[in-house]
């Protein structure tokens, strides 16, 4: 089996000073990529700053024989995100890979959740990923190549006390699907990773790098997510616009599907038609997975053209 290398490639990993971001940066660096390790150094709630984590990870990559520089700009600021990408260009001459991993979490649910909480999550998770991607896109278009990986979460499936986090993470799905269509003609792919790991962001104590699994106990190190992200960032990966889940040794695809549904053949449908055919509307037999809006539209409206 050929080794997947990143020699000559330049990667930006945001939120890379700790946890899974650190794992991504170290794996990419170990496989030959030059890495910009970005981390604002804030708390899990997004408060405060600390330049130490980013510089520590850079030291670890360099000590292992790799190339890396630290960056402590804030992704939620367009100027900060642009500076991160500019750092890659200035230090290494190009930008091939952007892994948008920076995030915060301030748990809250309805009706107590505040608007400020929701806006802060959107600013970091959703707009942060937008800001770095927008800054990188022109460079990637010019060189005819790019790999972008956004970080979503299975939290978008819903928990009673994570509404702000789930809202921001769900927004990334729509952005990714649209970026897929914009980047495809230029050799740029955009995908999503939903990590499953024991980290401070998940409210758990992260196991050390050299920890071993204990039978019957959860073992979810950050490093177990990194192989999927690295593959999505590799030139041989053709996936585009997809969501992948990784952690604890398992790798899977998460997708949005549509049922075949119910079609009212004669006359205008009534509320009673909907109610009487509710089982058919929800029947998952023969569901399909649309690749984009036009694909879904074609299937949903096929009865009008048959």
C-alpha cells in the first residue's frame, strides 16, 4: 500500500493548539506538509487568549522533523482569517489545505439560551470557517487545486442543551454543499468531519498520546480522528460535499436523504390527503441521497416530466 504523503503541500489547521486540531496538524506535518498551526488560545467558551498552545505544537512538529509556524489570529475576524492564510503564503509560498477546526462551546437550550450565545457560536464555527475559506479560495483557484475540511458535529442531530453549537454546526453543512459546487471546476474539494473524541471541548479529559485502550472502557483519543481528515485533505481523495464521522477506530459517512414520499395524482391536495398518507410520506423504503439541489429537484418533480 502506497503511503499518503503531503510533500510540497501547505496546510492551515485552525484550533490546532490542543485536542483534535493538534492531532491533525501533527499527522499532516509528519507526512510532509508544511503546517500553519493556528490557535487563538482561548478557553472552551472562547474567552481569553494564550499564545502558548500553538507554539507548543509547532515545536512538536519541528522536533519530529517537520515544518511548521505558529499563528494566533482569531478566525471569527475576517482580517484575522486573512492573516492566517497570508501567513501560509508568506512562509511557505502557497496554500493547499485548510482544516477549519477552531470552535467554542457554551451549552444552553430553549428557552434560556441567549442570542449572544448563538451569535458567538456562529461567529467562530460558521463564519470562522467562511472567513478562512474565502481568503484561501482565490489562491486555490489560481493554482487549480485545494482541499478544505470543515468541522461539523453529530451534535447537529440534537441535544436539549446544545442549541447554539448545533445551530452553527448545521449551518456548515449548507455552506459546504455550496462550496463544493463553486470549487469543483477548479480542482477544489470541500468536505465535513464530525469528530468523536474525548477532548476538553467535549467535556472530557483527553487521554495522553501514549495511552492504551482498556477493555470495556471508552477509548476515544484525538489521534483516532486524524486519519480521516488527512485523507480528505489528500490529493487522491475525490469526495466532495460529504460528511464523515471518525473516532474510536470507526469511520463512517453521514448523509441527508429523502423519502420517495406521496404524490397526489388528481386535483389539489388537502390536509386530509397529507394526514391519510402520512405513513407513505415517512416510509424510508427507496429513499435517495441527493448530491445537490438540482439532483433533489429532478427526483422530487419527476412525476411532472414522466
